C-alpha cells in the first residue's frame, strides 16, 4: 500500500489463490518510498525488499517472527549489490524492479531496467549461504528481448514490469509493458537447466 511511503500488508485467503476470499490481517514495516519488490524465503521466515533507487541496487533482509508474519518483521541487513561483484552499466541509468530466488535460496535474481529499449536484464547471483544476500556473488546476466513489436523497437515505450520462474525452474516468464499504447506482452523462455539465466 502507498501512503507517502510503502508498507507491507498481509491478507489471509480462505481459498488458496482466491483473492475474493481475502481477510485483512495487519500491516508490516514501512519500507520507505523506493522499495519496488518483495520476496520471501521458502519457509516464510525471511522477507526481502528490493530498492528501485536509480543506480543503487539495495536488497534489505527482514527476519519474521512467524512464517510470513510481516507484522513482526525486523530488518537484519542491507546490501548494495555493487559490493557483490555487479558493475553498473556506464552511461546507462539503471533501476531495479523485481527480486526472485530459486527453490532453496542458493541463487538470487534481479530485474534491471535502463532507459534504453535494448538493455534490460535479469541478473543472477549465487549465494554462499541460502537466502543470505550478503553472501551473494554476481554470475552474469540474461538480456531481455523487447524488440518483438516493430512499432516500439526504438522509441523506448516498452518497459519491463516483472518476471517469474516455473516451479521446476525450467521456464522463465517476463512482462513487457507498453507505456504509450500498443500491446503488453508476457514472454515465455525455456531454459537449458533449472534457473539457468547465466550459468548454462
């Protein structure tokens, strides 16, 4: 929710994945005005937020008192990914839009967007300790293809919006959002190995 700054809000669902059955539970921590994306560890005991501040990819880690219990969140670390081997792309202005992990938290993925239509990427990091971004090491990046629509190949109106993996990690899905008309797209990529953005 947005009210000057961003807050995490929890709802319980009576029917799994059916938002019509949602019941408000409570509010979590105030994240500030630049947090763009949230993710959780597999057991729900750790929460991660990603900052969208220009050229400053900050991942914050929160410990939760109970599984997905955001009302008891306590910040434990804040990591700038440029200290973990990632180098910003020169004269390109970057923002960071989405964060995901593989099944056991040994790898972390970050969506990076620029003002150029052709330079959006998903970054891959290995984590020495599962679900601990402070132990991240940059492995490489996968460039997203935003040139499929000829009407928007060069005017920069196609923007990345988010991404996700299939449960087995063999499929990648990302959203291409048009900001000046045109057609929004979901692109499906088959990967060579599970969560293999840069390592296969």
